[in-house]
C-alpha cells in the first residue's frame, strides 16, 4: 500500500488543484464537442465557483494536498463543524487511484471524527464509483437528493 499523507494547500498549488478538479470532470466532458481550450476554460470557471462557494459557506475548513508516496496526488477539503466533520471534497488523480489513498484518507477522517465524538458526512454524486468505498467503510445514506446523496458515518 502506498504511503498517504496530507499537507496544507499553498498558493503555488493552484495550478495543481485546477488539474485535480479538471480530472474530476474529464469523463463527463469527454463527450462534449468542445476544444481542449474550451474544456480548460470551463473547468477553471467551475473550480473558481466551487472554491468561492466553499469559502463563503463553510467554517473551520482544512484545505490539504494529498500526497501519495510523497507526490502530489489529489486534494482533501474538510470542514470541522461543532457537530460533524464534513468532507467537502476528496479527489485523487487517475494515475494515483487504486493504491488505497482514498481509503487511507477516509479512515483518517473517521479516526479524527471518532476521537471527538462527531460523525463524518459527505455528499456523493449518485453515479460516483467511489460510493462502493463509502459503503464498505460504513457510510450510510441519510438524505437522498436528485444528483447527490448525503451519507454519514458514525463511530
């Protein structure tokens, strides 16, 4: 299993974080008849909107770069609320998937939450393949939405 760690996001990580976001949209955009430039512009716009939304709506947020074997491999953004630890976003670049990074990250979040007596919550897109991982780690459906479901884990 790969060594997985976190470090706080730094200003110089911005191009990397944009690449991670674009990777999360690549499959969806593969069938769109846009140029690579248009897809990059779209992803940059969506990344900026997502970041601004998170910064305006969530308190006590930790923005971290995920490192796999010391290499930047993704992002983990989480909010430490008084009554829950909410995973805002977890994303691993395709070339780092399948090495156990997602599981290691989520188990770490669960450990922090369990130590403070809080549940872990996350919104998961209905078609997200990582949903199997959440199920396996004990997350349960707590609210069904049109595109996203809210899942929670309690120690």
